[in-house]
C-alpha cells in the first residue's frame, strides 16, 4: 500500500506542469488519481470515461480507452488475478488524509467496480468503504472440478459464471444439516442431563458451536488453505490430516446410519396405520417390514440424490426438509397433551441435574455439528465473505437452537424417564397427526442423507486422490459403497440414542470442540481468544473420553433404555 502510494505521488508530481490537470486533480485524494496520457486528447477523453491504462504504446493512442477485465490482462507468474479485491489485513493502514471515523461498509452487487473505494452519502460527502476479505479460492470441490473440465475464455471463469447459491439457499443447507436427525433426540438428551441442566447445556453448546463453525473459515484464511482438511494438515502435518479425515468421515457416516435407522422407525408405522390389513397381503407385507422399507427407500430415493456432484443442487430438497421439520415440532408440541397416562414417565429426580450429563453433551453435539459442511456451504455462496457466512451461521444455529429447545421441553415434560432416543416412538401408533409427522420425518431423512454422503465422498477423494481430476467411475464406486454400507449397518441397529451418543462423543466433539480451536491456537497471535480456545479443547477432550466409556458400559450392561431389535 505504501509503495503504491509513493508511485502514485511521484506520477502526480511529474505531471504538475499542466495547470488544468493540476486543478482537476486537486479535487481528489492521491489514491484516486488516474495515470495521465501524454496525449491531450487522451486526457480529455479520460475525464469523461475514466479507465486504467497500461504502460504500453496502446496507452498513447487518442480517444477513449476501453475497459478490460483483469482476467484478460497479462500478469507475471504468481500474481493474483484479483489483487484489489482480496485483502487479508485485519487492520489496514489509514490512508493519508482519511478520518479515523470513516465508515466501513460492505458493497453490494458489483458496486466495487465503480466506487473506487469510496461511496457517496446523503450529504454529498465521499466516505471510505470496506472491501471485505474474499476467500474466493474456497468452494465446493465439485464446483472446482466441474470448472476444470470446461474450455473457454477468461470471462467463463468469472465468479458470476460459477454455479453458486444465494444466502437463502446457503441458510437452508446449513439449517437442514443441523435440524436433521439430531433434533429428534433432544428430549432424550434432557432425560440424561435433567431439565435445567439440559437447557443450560443446549444454549451454551449452541454459542460454542456457532463460534467454532466460523473459526473454520477464519483458520482457512489464516493458513491460506481452501478446506478444513488442508487447514489441519497445514497446522499439524500428516497426523493432522489423518485425524481430521477420520473425524469428518465418521461423523458424516454416523449421520447416514442414523438417517437409515429413522427411515425404518417411521415409515413402516405410518403405512401400517393407514392400511391395517397390509401386513396380511402377499408381497405388500414388505411395506410394513422395517428392513424392507429401509432397502426400498434408501436405494430408491437417497441413492439417486447422493449421485449429485454439486451440493447447491440439494437446496430445494433442504427447503422441503425444513418445512417438514416445522410440522414435526408442531405435532410433538400439540399432541403431547393427548398422550395417555400409561405412556408418561415420572420427572422425579430429573428436574435439576441427572447422571447422564456427558451423554447428553454427545447427543446435543451430534445435533448441532455441521462443521464438515461449513466450507462447502461457504464455497457455495455467490459472494463468499466472512460477514455473509457469519450471518448464515448465526441465523442457522439460532433457529436450530429454538427448534431443539421446543422439541426437548415438549418431549421430556411429556414422557419423563420413559423418553426414547426417537421421541416419536413414544407416541401411540393410532395418532393420525403423529403418523403424518413420522412420514415427514422419514422423508426428511431421505433428503438429508445425500448431504452426508457428499461429505464422506469428498473426504475420501481429498485423502486418497488429492491431485487427480474427477472420474465418474470412482464417483459412482464411492457413492455406492457409502450408501450400501450405512444401509447394511442400519438393518442390524435399532437404538437411535446409542448412535447419537457414540458418534456425538467421538467425531462430533473432535470436529466442534477440539480441531478448530487447536488450529486457531496454532495460527493466531496470542490473545484472550486463544486462551478461550484452549479451554474449549480441554472440554472437548474430557467429554470425548468420559462419554465413550459411559456409553460402552451402558451397552454391555444392558441398562434399561437401550432398545433391542425386534
């Protein structure tokens, strides 16, 4: 910045012999002055249509110069294509003559192309505006691979030409990634932790997760990496790459298993309630069988959606999923008053605090962790800036917290100690509205499973084939193996609560509370935030160890509440 300032000032002094030009330039600060043409006709025309000229013979020709894209101009090797749109200085130096109270705002649309760093206010003043740091190299891997296969000129590679989603679609993808299977287990988390303790945990963990989601993008900026995996590898080498790849893959794969289990828990009950004699019909009895329903719906609906290469194509499905989750929450709240007395459990001993606090943390964490999707969602934004992604994150986590809190309070206050891992299983089978909610929830899982398959596939590609281009056979092989293996596990797994506890205590804690703060400590300057990050890391490690030990002990002892497959 100082060198550019010096060059502009020298250029200004070299042309000060022209009185008319000097009077014209005195109205603008040095950083806004344009290079002069030696031709009088060129200088006069530039006053009507200003353009940036290059030091070549073409710049000496009279007449208005045409504006050219920065992508079309030759540049030395290693020079960024958009040097004036990327700023990584958190505290940029003040420009000479600029007021410290100058307002810094974010330009909308393509305003940055004509504002030259300033904007006009209502009073006629020109105020300095902020060009927020763009991490334009971070995008969904499928988008990058698709662009590499295309041939075209520089205009074909402009950001506006890339397949992107707006903030609304990004919000839908992130909220759907959070408000998925995990929301149905929140009453079960309150049963483990207690009513008051569960509420405090839910709010505190939401704030923590919101911060660590944004830390992933900040860490990527500080390290210069374009993925969560690359950031951890930059900080901790090969061991870090192994740790993050394993955590991401396990969490996403655990989500796929949970979604398959939910499909088997919900859709057969609905069909059996709608068609009471269905179980006695030849061949059609399969529609009331849990395992048959899992196979039919996962292979018929989720598998084709999982074959998409671009995560933005799932935005419409995410919007439908959010609508279905709203229906589920309304159903649980309204139908909890109609539950018969024999289905209710006591609340005694579970109001303040309960012995399953660490298991509850695992269940809540499983619901809120979407860190493995964060950079993919960030890259799907049309204009990916930290401020825009922060707004998406705040809205998504805030709405998800409210939804989970409503679901948890309604379910736990109704069923008490009898609350199951899937609270819909506590309701009678003949409740029509609950059956509708079961159907919507099962369909929601069918559209959410492809999001997790997308993450698993990208982790495998980045780890085993980091420098190889997209190959359709490999894409098909990975997708098929992921969907088939998660489906097979769900055929022998019935307890959704244990799935939440185990995967939440291991991979979810690593993704949310351990790896992002560790990278931040490694990359950032020492401050109070690094000490806060250290505390979050210690918390995550303690929860991981204790929760896994307690969950395994519960399964081995056959403790009450562990569901058996019938």
